[in-house]
C-alpha cells in the first residue's frame, strides 16, 4: 500500500532536522561540535536516585497515576518561587503549565496562535527547532537581523510596519539570553524597546529562556522580558533540560491565566499531561535546593569551556573568520569569509578532518546566509574542544584554498 | 490585551474534556465511577525504585541525556519481544516508536493523515479523547454502531460505500479489545471482516490496544488486528499505563517502517523525544519480567472488581436498565430507558446521591444517544463499587419518577 495517498498536506511541511540527520554521519573518531547537549557531569544523578526513592516511598499512588493536564501543583509552586528569586514575579501556580520540554510549548504556540498565512517574526538566525515547530502550522516566518546587542530594533519596527498592511502579525519569538545559535544576549535597552514595540503594535512576545538561570557572564544578566511585562503580553518558556537533566523532558510556560488555560486545552489532546513521576522529581530538586546548589557548578563548567573554545579559536583560525563571545547559552557562532559555504564544507570537515559542526543556513528562516556555523562548547571535553577547533581551522583553510 | 484576536481557527475546535471538567465538581464524599484510572495497588512501585537506582548508577549519562526521537533502542527491542509472546510478530525495532502515552500517538495520527474535510470512521460510541485529538485537524468523523460482537460490519461497508463518492476516507479507528467506553471485545469473525474491508477499500486501520495484555475473560482473547495484518495497513497503539503505571507517560506505536519514519518526523517537532529515564525504566520492567509477573495480578484485580460491579448492578438497577459484561478493559456501559438524559441526570446523581459517572453522549461522534453512561470499575474500592451502584440506582429511580 502507498502511504503517500494518506498523508495530510501538513505532513509535507515536515522536514528532518539537519542536526539530527548529521548525527548519523558521525562515527566515534569524529569530534562533534554539532550537538546541543549539556555536559553530563552536571546532572544531579545521586540526588535523583534519592528523590525517586523518597517520592515513590511516600506517594506512589500519586506519582505513578494520571495527573492534571496543567501539571503537579507542588512543582508549579516551586517554579513560582524559583522564578521569583530571579526577579520574575509570577502571580501563582495558575500562571504556569508543565510541558514535555520547551519543544512542546513551541508546538502548542503554533497550534494556538498560527493560522496559515499569518506572519510571525523571529531573530535571524534563530533556533532551528522553533522554525520547524512553527512551520507545520503554515505561517510566513520573517527574520529580523541581529547585532551584538540582539535583535535590531530599527529593522524590527520597519518590518512590522511593512507587514501590518498585508496581514496579521501574531507574535515575535526571541531567545533574549545566550541566544541559540549565536550566543548573543540582548541588551537591557533593546529589551525595553522590544516590549514597547510589542505594546504599540499589539503583538504577543514569546520569550524562550532555556539559559537565563545559568548566565555565566560578568555581573547579573539583564532582566527577563517577563519580569518587565505589565500587559500580560509575554509568554515565557523555560526548561529543566539545562539546570537539571534533559532526559526528564520537563519544561514550563509562564503566562496570563487565560493563556495558560488555552495551553491546557491544547495539551489535553496532545498527551493528557507530562510524566507525573518526573514532575515530582523536579519539585523535590527545587525544594531541596539541589538545582540552586547545582547552578554555580554548571556556570563554572560552561564558562571554562567557553573560554577554552575562544582561546582555541584565537589560536588557530585564519584571518577573515569571526565569532561571538557568549556570556550565556551553549554555542559560539562562527562566520567564515563570504566565499565559504559551510554546508558544502561539512563533508570535507567530517570526512577528512574528523570534525563536525552545524552549518548556519538552516538557522535563517529565509536561508539568507551560507557562511556561518554553530559550535557547541558544553558537551565536548576540553581536549575535544581544543583539538576540534584545530581541525576545523585546517578544514576552513583547505576549503578557502580550493575556492580562491 | 484581548487574547481572542490572536487565537487560530484551530483553537476554536478545542473543547475541554467533559470528564476532566466533571472532576472539578467532585468532593471527597462523592463516589466517582467517572474516572478512567487503573488500581494503584497494581503499580510495581518497589521495582521502579530499584530499577531507577540501577539505571542511574550504571548509565546516568544516557538515561538523563537527550535521546533519539524514535525512542531508546533497548526499550523498542523489549517491546518487539513482548508483542511476539502475544502472537504479534513485529519485524524489528524500526517498526516501533515510543510516545508520551497513547494520546500522543492519536495526535500524531491526526497530524499525519487528516486534511480538513477528510472522512474518518470510528466505532460509535468511541474513546472521547480520540475524538478530541482528531477533531483539531478538521475531519468529518463518522460513527458506526456496535453490537455485542463489536463494530457492525454491514453498516461499516454501507457507510464506506456511501462516503467514497463524496471524499477521501482516511482510516478506521477501533479499540477491538475491551473497548472504551463499552467494554465490548470484537469477535474474531468481525476482525477478519474489518481487515478485508480495509483492504478492499484501501484504508488505514488504527488499532488502539491499551487493554489487550490484561484480557481477563475466559480463554484467550481474539488475535490482534496487527497480528493478522499482511499489508502493513494496521497502525497499532498500546501503552504502559495499564500494564505498569500511567504516571510514566509511555506508549508505543507499531507499524510499517515507512509509517514509523513519518511518526518520527512529526514527533521531532512536537517534543523531540519521550523521557529517556522513563524509557530505560520501562525497558528494565520488561527485561526483568516485572510486567509479565504483574499481569496476572492486574487481571485478577480487574476481574474481581468487574464481577462485583455486575453483581451490584443486578441487585440494585430497576427494570429497563441494561449493561455490558466486559471481559477486558476498565468500563461497563450502562443504558437507561430512553427517556433518561444521563447528562441532565448527573447533577441529581452528584448533588443528592453523591455518585458520579460519565454521561454517554460525548462518546458518540455525532452525539446521537443521550441515555447511556460509562462506569469505571478499576479505580474505586470494592466498597465504593457496591455503594456507588446502590446510589446510582436510587438516582436513576428518582429521575425516572420525575420524567414519567
């Protein structure tokens, strides 16, 4: 039987993640700077063993049973407290929903808000999996360029003005702190301006904040958009994947009660609710201070590895190559001279030099640049970082000599 | 700000589950026969504690890290073995994908196969949450009536013939064993006829099988549709919610490799993957024989509770009330005389008699009957079952006297 005749039109918008496809190429001797995984030495393994034993000894009937779609009450209360300590005041647990990682929140956003043909705005480049999640719902995705202070507000306003005559702009999606893929953190000034524009043109703002709690720059990070949101316009997303462990698949959304109720309605038909056991584990990780004690350790690991990668880049890269200096997140964004097509270069890098990265093109909603790449510094070991960058520089030099 | 102006047309198809709304009414002194939860005494709690400790001691880096979208290889292999023992031959792990409960599989089916306006066929009545999951994608849902042997094949064929001129019929969705909400198990003859029709009219068959492994009738249950599927036409869904614990949120799909690849593509943008930790737990529950040893215990609990509810029904119900005698599943389907509107009756039942059930109407895709109700016998205690049915009989008698 031919499955094609049964597929929906929507299915034809689904594309395999190039990152995940890439992983299939990679054998043991390839150093991969292409992933997006946290350092497993930061996982609170011992504490999760203890907590699981305690939770299942004291409340097995609840932790292993079906639960409410919105999430376990204890966890939502702990999240409200946790966010409060970071200066993000959330009214109460009714403003929170627990999701299967942030990815599920991205899918629900598409489901709730995007009609085919609607405009949505993102930073350009932006998170690949957000583009994929939104794309299924048929929007026109418009990217606004960034500089070292984040999204360019002048271009943003021009873009919105231009689009407004033409159709509905639903939301602006941003990753203000340690952006994926660039590692850039949006300045305080830009954050204020962004909210002002959202208010003036009546748009929702999606603030994706996986890295805010592990900001490792000097001083304190700029305020979250959600902390400055006086109009209930910001839908805030975060995750336990970087402050605890991604294998738990736990994320959360903070928004107005009305928006959260819509999220619950959507989630009910997607998967009923998120794993109750994992939610109780996360609630205890917060309650017992495990996450709070873990965060300085994670920051230290990330800062050290970032410094190492920056040092290696400075040492090995040829002239004409530039890169960002992130104070949050997991990635450095490298821009090669314009004649380099990093997508085309990848096979040389992997096959001859045994090093992998993610070509930059697919992070652009409209594919406008081909000479960037995303480098991950959190998963590889220090030795792999140094050796990986050395090999990458050789690959770039060889490619440059071929196209010159 | 007014959230309504941002909502997609799709959002307006979302409806709160009446069952879940109902739960909000219920205080401690109400006996609820309305839920759909397994008996928590059947959860393998002690074993999950041990397994979590072992898994996290031996492979924390994998169990707490991101994983493949399709699922953990060890778990998929164990599922292939587990299904094999039940006579369902699956080629290999590439024919399996792990989902967040069966609910996620239902959503993905909608996403992959339904274009707005497509026809899909279900048993009538059918599983409420399946209707909800499919409805978001805009199909025309056509219910085919059942008798004590399952879906009526004569009506099914007439229905398909009639619809075929009018548009694309994509699939038939059935719960062949211990159907939700009726408790009916489809006969072997009907199963064969169903597959024949699907082949003749070239349709997909969705076989939702949450209860097949805990069939508690006499003898062995009829073969699974998937076990008889020679054309790769059956998409088989099952779950760990009833053989282990629903709080793990683990389900799986078995289908042709090509269909599984489409499921993976869809799932990637929904939530990347299912909790790795929980998948390793389930793999060990199967490998160590915990589930196999648990199954006879679950069957015994369910059979005893069903018998008790049947006994109480026989003892208390007035004339004109009929009910099913399930040999699988978690529910008895009760039909009151036609003048009873079980939706309207619910407030008397809860407020005066302190007993709750789910009114039957919303299980009908086209809402054609109003005098049925779904009764759950797995979650309430034996005392609650007996007392609950006694109270329910009083409510029905009072309602009958009011409308006569």
